[in-house]
């Protein structure tokens, strides 16, 4: 039976503070050598900002806690917002308004935390006893009796028997080896710090266990709350790649109370190292685990060496197969979860309707709204079924832009009717189908928010991007579209934000606009302090932070972050059966082979075929790409007695390349256009080679490895094939088609007319 002790004792107290009237910042104490048993508790309470020393790193752990110090401690822990308010006169004859702890004692009396004695005194300098400590903490935190009551020989008839029983039955306070509790013994500063830390941690554990997130947030400091809203990258420390939990990472996690991290390929050596790394990060995290995230879209955006190398979203678009999209999401999620990652920044829901888009391109499913929506929903379902959160991007849409937001700020000038019909449609569908995280775009949408501010870059007036717009995030996304999940920004290192708005201003504005998590702040320590200051001075409301943190905690619970049952050995053992498994590779190959698309052919059906004994010249912009294609060709056609040669595209290589293809029976002309504006690509060199091959009536195929827009810019291409990626397995699937081993059945998912 649980017993809640509700009797208010005559004088209950609680603080460990020096004889000055304000709490100090977190200190490093140098006099804890003989109090190592209490160091963790003292440090914990110091970080919470409620315990301080005497200056110069002195804490005096063996000194006794006075009633005034105890009250000050509890007020600063429980009622910090009242410390700036006027408190009026005095209640006790021995606590004049000039007393250094007058304010705290009056606040404690007002809130029922402490009372004085019948003679009208408070006795501020009297020491606090163990009985008073148990009574005060039990009532202040409404503690209930636990399952392991202890029996002490000197407490049965003591006035504080009930609170002592409650504290001891929950393991929050112990007695002595002679079976006594010694209730009237005075408490030292070290002891009180430990008792208080135990109670707070006990209450936090209970809140996590019962998923009472409002209660947990009430025990989180402002630093902890805003820390949950930051997700920096940790690519290197002291000039070296961060692949282990080094001292720099430890300090970053603890100093900023971080809620998440994003990992990049620099953080990853192999899958065993990554699994060990993510495991060790969570061990460092404390009682609230970190969200660990990654960009694993497939195709050109992938981070996991040895993982399944999916062909990418536009390849899936060419298959048009939602079942394959779901399978791709499922296997990606399974691999990421096994590696200790919970968030995948995918799928891309941008509709790539602009061939000149320099950053989306083959990362999109295509230019058709319904296709993007259908395959996007399937991918989300696959990821979420595997236990990994899908973070769709880039709201409200990055598909029809000509500027890379990593380099500048795009402006999308479409009216609202067009946005509703095209850009917003996949996001609306995702919201209706329960997507749990949406990434914002650093793009201005004047039809939704036409506010302009002065750019820090050049003093010009620039529009507000979606990431910083309350009209876009709170008005449109949360209000009109009814989205209740997490909103995460795109990277704050990107120039669309960094150049124009300034680090501190943009972080504060993004949170005020409705962002729950700031991704990759340029200076995470500065971003953290900016948000702490904004909350403390009222620029950002407590309710705003509370709502974001609650959403974050709810999602961490849903995705099992608080369930830390697996050992590292168990995690490592399961890797071989998941990462790059035979079943996953089969899905990878199926997508690649079904995606291959005929762009043009002499007979309208098949591209030119490679034949027995052909001399094949492989032409590409890069030597490594040409060698990769050559290797795949020879492996796939080992019985055709082919001879191969490599040539390169380039103005200075033109004569040499023309001579090489003049001797060829067959030419593979590889084109890779991505991360640049298509209309500004060097098409003239490709056109010259195509003209020469047409004139000599050679067999050839223009092999599109990137954005498949060649047919817009090149004329009279008699044989063309798109594989939507320059990596395995895309290229090998294309080679099979050229050898007649595979039929190209993909449908071009973008418009080229």
C-alpha cells in the first residue's frame, strides 16, 4: 500500500548555498578529495544551478547545512521564477529584510515550503537534521512509500517516522550499520546534495517509466530543455575525424545537454565501429537518450560503407512500383536500426519539375505529383515499420528551384493555388498518413509569407525563408495542414540561412516560428546559449519550449530509445544477418534492373547492342568512372571476347577522344549531370561526339548516369539509356541491357519536352 505523507513540519528546508544572495554558475570544486562518494551528487546539483560554493572552487562538503541555506536551495530548485519578484516585508523576527537569504525564506513561507517556530523566529542559522531533511523532501516532492521499507531502531516513535520510512523504502536515504537512522543528527552540505540529487533523479526515472513527459520536463533545467532541441554534427575534433566518444564529444554532449546528433561518412569507418560508436554515445547521454540521425536516401546520398547501396529515389520513380519503394524503406530502416540510428532524413518529397534544379534532381522520385506522393508514402511506411523515423523533406517544396540552398537562398514565386496542387500535395498526404518528422526548406515562399528583412550579407532586403517563417510553419504546417509531429530545420550551416540572418538571430527566430529541432547549428554552444537566454528573458515563451520538448520525448519513447536492453555484444552479433544481407541485396538489384529506361533508340525499342568481338570505347568525364564501367562490362561479357579502351570528355581531350571512337565498333558515352544547373552543363562536347558517331553510323549508347535530362539539350541521339546513378548497382544494370542480358523496362519519371 502506497502512503503519501502530507503533514507539514514546523521547519523544513533545503539548500546548499554560500552566504550570498544569488546562485552561482556551475563550478568545479577542488575540495572534494575526501568526499568522492558525494562528488556526483554535488556536481549534478551544481549543474542545475541551485548549489554553489564559497568561491575559488571551495565547496566545504563537511560543513553543516543551515536552515536558511536549505530554504534557499529549495526555492531556487522549485520556484526560480519568483526570485525576481518583490517579496515585501518580513515574517520572522530573526530574518530582517537585510538578511542575505530574506527573499528566499519569504518565498518558501509563501509557498508552504517552510514555517518558523511558535515564538515567531525562523532560526536561519540553525543546522538541518536528517529527520527534517526526510520530512521536507518527502512533502516537497509528494513522495510515496516504496516497496523496500527499512526498519530502524530509533525512528518508530519519532515525529518524522513516516517521511523517513518513505525516503528509505525508495532507496533515497540509508541508515547506519548499527540499524539506527540517527534522525536528529545534523546534515552536511555533501549529504544534502546527495539526498537532493537522489530525489530528483528518482522522480525523473518515475516520469520516464510512466511516460509522464510533463512531469519530466518540470524536472529539466532550461539548459536541458533547449539542449533537446539541438542536433549538431560532430564530423571532427582537433582536426581528426570523430569516430569514438572523445573528450570533445563528451564535453559537447554534457555542456549543451544535447538531445541529438547527425552522423556523416567521416564518423563511419565500418559497421562494427559505427555500432560501437552509437552504443557509446548513448552510454554518455544520461537518463534521456540522444536521437542519432543520418542521411541515407540511397543513390547519391548514402553514408553506410558495406550497407545495401540502393539505386536512389529517381530509380524507384522509374519503376513506378510502390511495393519496391516500401521494401527499400523497410530494408534501409532495418539496417539503420541495427546500427543504432533512429532517424533517416528521407524520403525526399520534392517534385523535381525544374530540370535546372542543382540540388534535388535524381534525389526526387520524379516530376509527377501523384508518383512522388505514392512512392513517398510507401517509403515512409517501410521506414516506420522497421522502427526508424522517416524525416520527409524539404517543406514546403524544393523541386522547382534554380538555386542550391547550400549556396544561396532560392525564392519560389508560385501562387498559392499552384503550391496546393503541386509542391504541398505530397506533404499533405504524408501528414494524413502519420509522418512523424518534417524537415523545413531554406526557401522563401512569398505567396505564404512575403516579409522581408535586411540581409547581413549585403544590406539588401531579402525574403524570410520557410525555416524562419511563423506563417509557414505555425500558420500553414501546423494550422492549415494539421501537422502534430516534429519539425526539424534543414542544416543551419547552409548559406541560405548563414549568410543573411546571423547565427543567434536565426536560431531564435526558427524556434519562435515553430521549429522543434535545429539541425547542424554553425556553433552549437552559441545556439544553446542563445536559446537559454531567450527563454530566461522571455523572448521565447516557456510554453513554446515545453511543447517542442514534449514532442521530442514522445517520439524518443515511441522509437524505443528509453529501452536499453541490448548489450554491445548482442548488437555486433546481429550485424552480419542484416547489413547488406542477401535479401537486401536482392531488392537493391531488382530496383536497379527494373529502373533502366530507354531514352532513345533507332528502332524505338532497344538501344544499340554490344556484339561478339567488339572493340568498345568507354568515354566519361572522369577516369575512375570510365574504369568502373570497363570493369563491369568485362565481368558481365567474359565470353564475348571484347576489347576495351578508355577515353575522356573534355575540350582538351576532344581530338584524342575522336580518334579513339573512330577505331571503335561500339561506344559507351557516359554522361553525369548532378549538383549543377543542367542548362549550363558542358553539353557541346557531348554533342560533338554524338555528331561524329552519327556521321560514321557507329553503334553507341549515351548512358545517362545522373539527372536524365540529356534529351532536352542533345540532338539526334540515336541510342540512349538512363540508369539514374553512377554507382553500383545502377551502372551494372545498364551494362546488362547493352549486352542484351536484360530488358529495359523503366519509365522516365520526369518531363523532358
